[in-house]
C-alpha cells in the first residue's frame, strides 16, 4: 500500500482547504517544489497534485509548479480542471505519470473513452462524495449520481484506478470514512486510492489492515496532517512497511 502525500496548488502556492471550500484556505508554502522534495526525501514514491485553480475554473493554470514538482524524484498524479484532451496531454508533457479526471467523467463518458483509448492506464477517475452523491466543479456542486454508480460505470468502461474522496472528512483530521471506502473497494475491481480525513499514523495503519482484506486498495492520500506535523511521513511509511 502506498502513501500519496498531497500537494494542492492555488495561485502557485501550496494550500489546504477544509472540505474543499475556497474560503477556508491555509497557505503552507510559496514554492510547491519544497514540500515535494521533502516527501521524496522521506521515501514517498508518488505525490498527489491538485491544481485547485483548475478545479474551480475548468482549466489548469499552475503548470510551472507541476513541472517543478515532477523534478523532485517522485511519480506525479495530477488532477484539477482536466477537461480537454490537450490539457491531459500537456500534463504528461509536464512530467505527470497519471492524470485524474473528475467533473468531466460525470458529464461526458465519451471523453473518458477517448482518453482511455489514447492514454490507457495513465488515466484515473476522481470520485468525490458528499453524502454519497458525487460532487463536481471543485466540490462546489453535487449531482444526483451516487459515487457507487459512477464508480461502476467507469469500471465497466475500463478505468483501472479511482481516487475516492469523502469531502465531509477532507482537511478535518477527524478520521477517514472507512465504511464508505470499504464499500467502494467491494463495489468495483479498480485500484482504489482513498482520500479524506487522515489525521494520524494510526489512521494510515488502519488502511494497511484494510488493504490486507482488499487487494485493490492501492494507497491513501495524506494532506493536512503532513503539513500540520501530525503525521511524519517517514514514520508512517515505516509503520506500514513502505
């Protein structure tokens, strides 16, 4: 099981939002490459990058930051505003290893089909849930589609990786929604990357136990807990044998 440290970028800086709210922003670094190098030094092999400006506006705009992060020595998974083939291709050109498509996966299945045809397993779908329903456009709106139904749909299409986030837990450090994550792990054969609520090393270890039960649990994203010093990444990796 992997630990994916999160680097959320807004206006070129590293920030964390509570429950995805733009008005609940904390700035941690002016230079996104600084934490990326820290996480690489601690032993992380992947980093989860979100262009928050892209998520809110529909068009990624922090390319320089992404390029700098990609030079830190980890594989980069990137999402946020990935709503055109050109932007997805540009992300790969910037050094990204996996692109995460969110909002457009809800509204345009043909777009996902086109990306899978062109880029294959390098495409993942991000499913963000609020009360079980899918949230879109930077978590601003929710739709009638449930997270489980969307997951089953994209799995049938051939998507191999899903990033599943419980918005109610994100940035709150109150503990993940293990029940929802296990429901997702059971519902689809895709590799699942869990996100939302990790606040302690113990939270991560519990995911390790869940991975022993569900082989398709690829990893867990950790954000605010790293920046606030509540989780030491090297210790967390050691705790799960990573």
